């Protein structure tokens, strides 16, 4: 009886997985990271203009601001990510603790500032959901390779 239930569950799970959409990877020479990220833009011109840079970068649920170029514009209690190196481009401020935000079209180098409370570490996660890197409170990185990073979490506990 237990074997039949297990077999029925496996068949049902296979049917669910088979019905999920698949993501087609781009041509040879494109990393899986670039290929998945390049599926988000809706037109070809936008996809090609976003390749290798963060000009089309966004973070789900987070509004961007124009960066001042110093890193001193990161508000208190925020983890800030910048689309350009040396705190330039667009700035994204994250405040809520233990929330994972999805990152879209981060295809190059940017920068980051952690202006959170003394206990507030920021964490970046790869496409498998594994911790890739962290930024300690009070730290600034003027060059961060965002290509392998898919989600971000502020003041994680």
C-alpha cells in the first residue's frame, strides 16, 4: 500500500514538473547566468543593450534613485546597491530584514554600501539560493561583480 502511494505521488510530481515552463539558454559562449537574466527584457534591443552592464538592472519591489557617486547617499538603516562602480548609476535601498529580493538584469559590476545597524549583515545569494557573499555593517564595496548574484537580503538574522 505504501509503495502504491509513493508511486502515485511520484507520477503526480512528474506531471507537475513536466507542465512547468522551461528556460532556453542562449547560444554557446553565454553563461547560464547571462542567459537566464537575458530572458527578462521584453524586446531584443533592450536585451542586447543590457548585456554586460547594469543599465537595465532592477530589484523586485525596490524603487531606484539616482546615485550621488560617493556612497554617502545610502540612507541610515539601509543596504544600498548601485548599478555602477564607485557608487554611480542607480541606487537601490533595502530596509526590511530577512526579505529576499529578486535581482533582474544585473549583468556586470556595480558597488554596495551597508549602512544598516551594527548587527545588520547584508547577504547575496546565487541562482541555487546559496549564500554567495556578504557585506558587514559599515562596509563599502566600490566594485562588486553582480553577475553570479540572483537575490539579496538585508539585515539577515
